[in-house]
C-alpha cells in the first residue's frame, strides 16, 4: 500500500490540520490525483474531512525569464537613450537593440520616459527608474501571483506570464481520526453469519455521495429504432404487420409463387443460400395451388403463355434462406384469396443473399416491404401511394424508372435526390403484382395488388452517419455505438 495516506494522517496529527496541501512542504510536489485518491479513502473511513482549494498559479514565459537578467525592454531602451548624451537617433535604435528597441520604445513613450526631438529620442528623466516590471516578475516567480491585479493583467497581455490552475486540499480531522489505518469489512458474508464474527466486525460506512456503478441495461440497435419509425408510418396508414419470423422458406414460396422461373439467375448458388439439412420441404398442403404454379410456369395459364420449360418439383421444394420478404407477402396474399378484400400489409425483417461482402453489402440485411390490395387499382395509385409513403419520412420529389421483377409488371425503381451526395439515389423497388402470381392463388381478377420494398440499412446508415455497414451490423459493431445512440426520427435528413 502507498505511504501517502499515512503521511497525510501524520501531517494532520502534527499540525492539527493541513491548511493547503499546495503550501505544505511534504505535499507540495505530490500529484494532486494521487493525493485526492488517498484523501477520499481516508474520508470514507471517516478519519479525515477535506475540501478542495483551487489556486491560480502564474508562471513566467521564456521572454519574461530574459527580463530577469537583462531588464525590461523599456528600461533597456531608456538606458541607451540616457547613455547617448545628445539623444538617440531613431534610425539607430534597431542597430543597437534589435527587436527589443521597437518594443521598448512604445512602453517608454507611454511611461513618459522618452520624447521625440526631430529624428532623435531624448530622455525626460535624468536617471534610470526602478524596473517595476522586473520586480513584479520576480514576485510572481517566487509566489505564483501578484497582489496588484491590474499589473498582473497587463503582464498577461504582454504575454510575459501564463496561468495554470493548481488543486490543493484543506484537511482536518474526522470523527475516527487516528494514526492507524484499519481495513474495514465492506460486505457481510455468509461465513460471518454462520461463525457469528459479524458481531465484532467493523464495517466501512456507506458512502451515500458515491455515484455508484452505472447499471447495465439493454439497448435497442439503431436498426431496430429506425424499424420502429417505419412501423409507425405503416400503422398510421392503416397497414397490418405480417408474421415474418421465419428465415427459411422453400423455393416454392420464395420464387415459384412469385413467378420467378427455375432458371432465373437469382436462384443460382451464387445468389441464394440453400440448406443442406433438411434439403427439401414437403409438398404444400394446398396441392391444387402447387399444380397451378406448375401450370403457369410450364404450360401457361390464366391467359398467360407461361415460360414453357419443364418445371421441376424437386427444384421448387429446395430449402432456402429467404432472399426477400416477398415470400411472406406471397403466403399472405394466398390467404387473402379465402376472403378477398382490399388489404394493406407490411413486414420489416431479415433476408439473406449470397453476395460478396463489402462496405455497403453484407450477406444479410433487412427489408421494409409493403403490399396493398385494392379493386381496380392502377400504376397511378402505386405512384401516388409511394409519394405519400415517402413524404411521411420527409422524402419528397420522387422519380420513377421502369425496371424488371419477375413478379411485377410494370415494375418501377424509386429514386430520391440525395442532397448530401448531390445525386439521385435508388431508395426502393416496386410494382404491380402479375396476374401469373395472383390468379393461381384464387384472387379475383380485379383485386389488384401493388407492392414495394426497400432496405432498412440504407436509411439507418444515413440517419446515424455510418459509412461502413460492418460498423452497423455484425461482429465488428462497437457496443458503445449501440448503447449511446439516440432514438431515430425519420425526417428530411434521411435522404438529404
Ligand atoms: N422483392 C423486391 C426486392 O427484393 C421488393 C419488391 C417487393 C418489389 C414487392 C416489388 C414488389 O427488392
């Protein structure tokens, strides 16, 4: 253990108290942090009481140190003037004194020591006065301060002195003062209870001033905060949340029901994660629907000529990590066929894609997806609805670009102007679901469905100023980042 606590007790014992540790010989050079730690531990044992004393300590700058040996600039100038009996030529000042001359000249004029006579400086005093500046500097050097505060400010202005704060302590005896530092019990143990030793044990008093340890608590991930904002927007527009808590799907629900042909590149190993065990799903309960899907792909149906390829049951039943939440939307729309009516559904959940990982892509991300079913709705409704949806988060002035999805026709990519980046960025994908998808489910022809999707990560990264997705999601994320981030509000800085 450090000797410091004992030294403190001894000093208090000897002098009755310590007025200021900064002035006490034995503590003058002790680091104030170490001093504070020792004082606090003695105080906790009620052996002493202490108060902080803050003191401004003034020190001389390098220039001021020079004054101590050579005199102030103004005295040196006056000295030269007095030495030259006819006055000192102004043009000679620089040669004689260098920079000191110019600085001293100003002060000497101000003090009324010299005057100008033609091209010369003449003295207004007959002998060198006391060098007050140097006297003041000496006092500061010895005591760390100057009684004349006006002069002190003046010296500070001339950059001759600088101030640092020093912390000292006033220490007096506490109720349990003594020279022996006891260690107290801090906690009652089961051992003490069984042996009865607690009766004689001395316990450390409670420190009710201690701030204590900050309690550990859970924190919402920024993605979850932004997700909550999106949920509120959906709820405010009359949407119901879909049950999306299932990461594994069959190819049937992830692709076939969405009229994604079995040769489509998205179904490639490079793009999709396939499960090894179990490798295949069971044939869906609704066997007629399963056959409808085969028909619409292979031979064409519902007025569509289909893709005309040999559709494989085996391929359809392969298990995948869902590549989009549209698999959930498909299952929910299929259910809607039991009782068809205008409907608004959304989901926000995780999807997986077998992609190369870089600063903006991971093999998994979250999709925000909405589907809206209504009688005889058109592409105009889709565009109008997108304008309304995105304006709820402060994103206005959308642009749309024709795109392709196997399950929507027409399909539109949604763009917004990013003020920060100074360019148009894609913020979503949308479209009117195809009859090849809706009619095999048994939905009436005129109940049309529009849908759209966007990533949750992109707005979250913009919102929280994260440029590398690995700082947002995955094992490299700093817990501090998660714990200290504020709640999110979706407003105009989302895209701008
Ligand atoms: N599934 C699409 C995607 O992954 C999003 C989307 C959903 C597009 C619904 C149209 C309709 O980007």
